[in-house]
C-alpha cells in the first residue's frame, strides 16, 4: 500500500495499488499537481475530525475517492478508450438462455443466500421527497413493502433464513431507518449499510467543493452502485455475511419489481461455479441506450453507452449486433468479492457525471457501475432472462404499466396477466404534465384497462375519466391552450385524438 505524505501527526490518505502498480504513474506535470492539490485538501478534511471512529470511517471513504480521482486524471492524460474493433457480441458460452437452466431441486441452498437492494436513489425525478423506495406503487404498498413481502414469503415457504439488505446513501438512510421499523415483527432480518459519500469536484480547478467533512449536503454525492464492493467491505457487512455462512448475494435495483429470487438461476451459479452472473434480457426499441455485455479480447465485459465513441453510438444502439441489455440483476460470490478486494484488482470504468450546483458552479461526479465488475470474476457470465424479471419504475409512464390490469400481485411479486396475448408490455410515453406522481394521480381518475394496448402516447393537458379502455395504438395530443378530457367509460382503440377532441381512426 503506497502512503501519501500528510500533515505532521495527521491521518493519512492512502492510494490503492491497481494490478501490481505501487503508485499511479502520472504522464504530465499538470496531472501530478492536480493530484497533489486534491490530496492536501482531503488530508485537511480528515484532520478536522476529532472523534477517532468517525475519522477512521471518513478516511476510508476519502482513500477510495482519491484512488478514483487518481485513475480519472491518469486516464484523462493517457486518453485511453476501448478499441471498438475489438468489441464483439458475447459468445453462446458467455450467455446462457434461461430456458436451458436446470431446475433447482433443493431450496435449502437459500440458507447460503442474502438479498441486497440498491436503495441510494431519491424520488425527485417523479416529484417525490425522500427515498424512491417509499413511493406508493401498488395497492397502497411501496417498493420497500413489496420487496420485504417477497423475502418474507420466500423464508416462510421454504423454511429458510434469507436476510434482506439495503444499501442506502446519505440521502436515503435516515428516512429508510424510520420506515423499516414497522417490519420488526416480520419473518425477515433487515440489514442496512451506507454507500460512500464522495465530494463533488469543481470542473475547472479540480478541487473538492466542500472544505470540511460536514456542512452543505449538496457538495457531496453517492458515487454510483459500483461502490457496493468497497462500501460492503468498509462497513464490515461483507465479513459479517461470510462469518454467518452466507456464500452468495443477489443484487438488484429497489425499483425493479421483477427482480425476485430465482432458484434456477441460483442453482446454475452453483453448478457452473460462476463467481458473477449478470441477468440480461432481449433488447426492444425502448432499451437501445441500456448497457450490454460484450466480448472484449476473450473477456466478458459490460459496455455502457457513455463508453462508446460518438461515431459508433448508432452501432451500439442497433439490435442486430447487440441483442441484449443489462438488467442490473446480479448474482455474486461473497468470497470472490473478498478476494478481489484483498488483491486490489477492482478497476471499474469511471463514469463522469457533469452537474451544476444551484450557485451555477460546474462540477463533476466520478461514478462507477456495479455490473462493470464482471470482468474481474472467474467464470463470469450472463443469463438471458424473461422480460418479466425487468420491471423498473423510472418514470410515471412505468408507474402506469405496473398499476394497470397488465399485472396482478402475488406475495409482493408482479405477475403478468395471463390474458395478455403478447409477452412484451406496451410502449407508454406520458408527457411532462404527467411527470410528477401527484399530477399523474390527478390526471387518472382510475387506471385504464390496458390488457390489449400496444402503444400509448399522451401529450399536454389531458385528463382520463374512470373506467377507460385502451386498445391497439392510442395517441392523445392536447395542443397548448387546449384541454382534453376523456369521458368516463370510453373505449379507445387505434385512435388519434387531437386538441379539438376530434377522434380519428389510426
């Protein structure tokens, strides 16, 4: 471990080795100066914390951030990028179709499993305050309620003990802690830990925006779900799970209501001794920007659109070459995570997220994606799963789908209505007037019947009455200054409704 110089008698920020290198080899004086300036600022912040336990935890976080920042500077100086000509679609050996999985016969294997939900996000994009996981989504229940119900049912039916873990961020931790108190008497053990808190960086000066470890919350950010590994390790959770006899971890986004424990995928992981399995599913036109698994010089990797050169973006979005995309449902071997961390092999692609503070200051956030770790694990592979395992709620358009008659609820799991003739869900595009949950609820007096819907686009000031039926392709556009109210009991099938309430066959 290479140690950076620090103020006399002060705590030390350490730079992690990467793949045998004892120190980052900077290629330019400018890069070296920026690293030194950042190091000094971070050391100053660490020195300002008096309580030893708090200081130690903060020091570990800043060490992780400094390593990420060093890599960012180094990659920026070198201009390293993936060679597009070496990118290939994954081979059949790297992706297993779900239909070919062996059926699991012994549910006792669940005693070696833990389930983790990524719970760091806020519901701000949908106009909500607080964690996204506490948005009410179905029959008065939240994402969190449904997730807990799934695990509770799993434990009860199979007489096992699968713990339920939430990785919170500093934005969601307090609110989540209050909410989970109501599950105290449920048949599920709930554990929580926080992902790291990193300082936003001024884009021009490349210095941290905060000057001390406390203060303005807006000057800090959670660094993406790629932080899962370090955060689990730093919190002690990784060792705690291993000591409790857990060997595997199933990870998914808290807003993906299709991501339930699947015994057959789990059994496949055990049978093949894969240390990392990424669930993928077939691309549709709605998923062309989603990350995909690729073969890169014989190694399976995750490719995100942010890594793609601009001249190849259309190739990346093509369904012909890249037929699948990453659902972010992941199965991980806990001891393999421990090995990768101890050997300091983790080297996740950096995602640079440009932001602007309320003051107008341009800042950058350095983030990573958990799925990118696939390249570091032995026997890593993808499993091509049914679309039903990917039901995220990123917007009110998604919310309309999961609250409709397309699905029913069974023990916290969404089940597709057997009356739906097509496997895929309809394409739904609700305009800005439906963007916030509160507005969405006011504009739908009741959720329409959508079992035979293929496509719905709604723009402008539109209100749906009760007991509406939508079939085929329905497009409703209220031009500026116009308001469209769909009468109670209407049946719209292959219709285009314009601002003057004309109904046209489409």
